């Protein structure tokens, strides 16, 4: 698929024209998103100082992109790590961070509402500064610090040195091995799960507004699986980012096989349901599945997946509270 990459507008035109060809499965769609973002990054590089970066670096994506779980519309979640801090490098990567946040916006990826973007100095630092920041976040008891650590743990390098992200994830893993309270702070950060199963076993849908008759798949279905598996991966030093890849690794580690039984199939099914949400106008629309439009067997399937997700989440909490 050839495209004119001289402007962000031309990349957007190419993306909009071709994305429909990649909606058969989540893997294909996410590879397409990667391809688009890589084209954006290459153009950003050419627009900043008209030359190559002054040192080695990693540009990573995180969030659903880092986990290879994006829907048809995805917002931005990314950051930069560069080899060493000095005046020249700091100025260059600040400009590049701003450019690789502006470019995706023009191409059709909304700005991250939480400002997890390379244009934010929190997410654009030298490798040494990143290590100091991760250690500071782990020593900090604030909700935001723990949230940032979990966001970083989903980082996947799109361009540059893979080893930078792996080294920094190792910092998180090794720290929590020596400081057992860190895992509990991680757990407390994700304790709340949106309950959409009523006392009579019915699915509780939105009663009013634009999404009447729907459930928010992101908060009610995906997050119990994503958060539980991420936290178990931090505990065991699993550095893969995809929830499915993490499940596969965990099943080979310390007897998680029974607890994860059926979870891979459930998560694959959730991803398939998300792919049905392609006729949408905004990023928020991609989260809402209309339950009332499903037939009886589909509603039964979604209910089971929701219950199993809550069970997995409760298992993770119990395990960490016991200190196992």
C-alpha cells in the first residue's frame, strides 16, 4: 500500500481509505495502526531540524496500543526515552515529542485526556532520568504515581532501541521484589471494578442518554482482565505487553494455569465484540456495546465473560493481599 507521506493530511487520507480492510481481526487492525504511527513518526523526524536524532532513543506506545488491543479509533498514549541528557539532546527531543503528538492528532488519533504523550515532559526523558522517575513513582504513595507506573508497564517500542524499555521495566520488577508493599499499592489502585451484573443476574445497562441499552466494555469487561493480568505480570517479571501474551507466560509460571482457565478465550471474544463497533464517530463510542441488540446466546456469553473477569480480578486481589 503506497501512500504520500509528505504531509500528515496525506497519511490521514491513506489511513481512512485503507482501515476498512483490516477489521477482520484485532491483530491485523493493530498492525495497521502501528504502520500508520510509524509513518507519522518518520515524517515527524523529517520535520524536526531536518536531520537524524542526535543520539539513540526509543519511541514507545502504551495503553491499548502498547497491548495491541486497539479498536478502530484509538487515542494517543506514547513516550520517548533517549540515551543521554544534555542541552542539545533535551532541546531536540522536546521538539520531537511535540511533533509526534501533533502529527497523530492530525492523522486522526485524539490527544490523550490524561496527557500521556511525548509532548509532556513526564513522558519524554533520558534513560537515566526515566529510571529516577520510576523509582520516585514507586516511593510515592499517590494514586497518580501508581497509575503512571502501570501505564509505563504496557509500553511497547515502535521505533528505536527495545532494550531501553526492557531495562526500565526491570527496574519496576526488581524494586517490587525488595519492597513488598509496592504490589499492594498497585492492587489498591485498581481495586474498584464497575459492576454491571445485577442481584438477579441481569446485565445492568445504561438507562438513559446516548448509550441507553449498552454497557461500557472498557470499564466493565476489559479492565478487570487487563488490570489483573498486568499486576500478576509485574509480580512475576513478565515484560510482554499484550494481555494474551501475558496470560500465556503466566500459565507457565507458578501454577496460574487453573486461575486463568478460559480467560484467553474470554478475552479473544471481547476483542471480537470490540471489532463490531466500527461504525462509530468518536473514541468513546468504541467502548459501548448495545446489549439489547444481541441475541439470547450472545447476552449469555457476555454475562459469563463479565462474571469470569470479576472472578479473575478477585483472585488477583486475594493473592496479593496474602503476599504470595
